C-alpha cells in the first residue's frame, strides 16, 4: 500500500502515487455501488463520527452512506446545537471525542485550520470535509475521478476553474491536485473574486470567459459563496451571469468534447444555464455525486488500513 497518511486534511501532503491509489480503489467501489450488493466489510468494527459545524446535506449524506456501505457504526453529531453553542472550546470537544474512542472522524468547519487542530488532539484518523477557505480534499479527489473516467486520463489536460475562486476551498484543492497530476490549470472570474497572491499559484488567470475557455478539455464551474462575502463582490447576479455564467455561447469556445462540472449546489441562471447543466452529452455533474460516495469509501478504507496497522504495531510494543 502506497497510501501512508494518518489523516486526510488536504491535498497538499498527498503524492501523485497516493492520489492514484485512492482513485484506483475508488474505481472498485464505483463497481460495488452499481451492483445489487453495495456493501463491503472494510470498516466493520470501526466507529465513524460525522461532525459538521457547517450545514452540507450532500457531503454529510455522502460520507454517511460511504461509512455504512463499508460496515462502520456511523454517528452524526448535530454541532449547530451542540455544547459549542454553550461555550465549549474545540479542544474540550476533542477530549470528549477521545473518551468515545472513535476510529474515523469526519469534520466540516467554517474556520480554516480547525480540522487540523482537532487532528492534533484526537486518537483517531481525521478527514477534512471542508474547512473555511482552506481545503476540501475529497471534493477534489471525486472531481479527479470524474475527469479520469470521462477523459480517459488525468494528466496533460487543460482545465478551467470558473467563478468565485477567492472564497472556494474546492478551487484550492483542485488546483493543488490537478497541478500535481501535470495538468494545465486556468482560473476565470472577475478580479474581485480572485484571491490575493494568485500569481504565485502557477496558474493562468483570465477575466474573460471566451478567452479563458478557448480549447479547454474541462470546464469546472463554482458556486457563488454569498455566505462568505462581506461586500460588493459582484454588481448583480444578472450581470454576473451575463459575463461569467456558463451558457452555450461561452461553452462553444471550449473543445467540442469538453466536459462541464459543478461541485453543487448549483444556482441555475447565475453560475450555469440549466440546459447546459442537464446536457447528458457535456455535463458530468451527476457523475460527480456518484463518484463522491466511491471516493469517500476509498479514502476511509485506506485510512482504516493504516489505523489498524499502527494499532497492531503498538500492541506488539506493549507485549514486548
């Protein structure tokens, strides 16, 4: 096994070999999920706790389904109404969790770095389900699997990520992963929605959709994250759609076989035209949802293998 990570906190620590191992295993789980049986025993006897400090119906459901299909005991903690609302610190929460002896902890948090802090304090493997503007690693991995299945490879492609780059942890994780796999990455959006220091990312930056989409293989649209905006980042949704929303005219500048992606939830008529989103010949948006369950199964399987191996080694040390 080439996957040596104790946690999955981001794409940054992963090597191309580890990324490929996750995707290869996920392919097996795609087949399993499409079969009648749909269940395996990779997490049998293990406990998975999902802690979502931010609401996310699809990501939480995907992790829950992934854990149950692998045989884990899965518990969802409603963090919005938890002890944190009563003043408990994240460290105290970690100590409480340790007393429950979980094996896998899935965390989404509104503050960048909070998931990493928890990982330092708990005695289990931690999966980052999105932290602030930092990273969303399983989204990037499921996007990678979707691209690889649609295009037949995950290298030397031209990929455009369009929209609200500044507030998007999805964009950051995808940039890191796609560059590790030797792809050409373009970012398209208004200057107000580009992060500071974007020139250091090693990407091409455009504020014109026609120019940015020219001859790309993949068009990845992003959600406008209004909940993270504290000012006038766009003049209006109508103006935004006119300039940066994906429609047939703008898509015509990409390659004829270019695929269209969106991490969801979509704002139709703002980020993307509904007909484009539903075009079975171009859109792989529903495939992304399906790949999400398989990728999360693969990641938890690999982390569980490492967890069990470390515990066996620790047991030998005690016996010695």
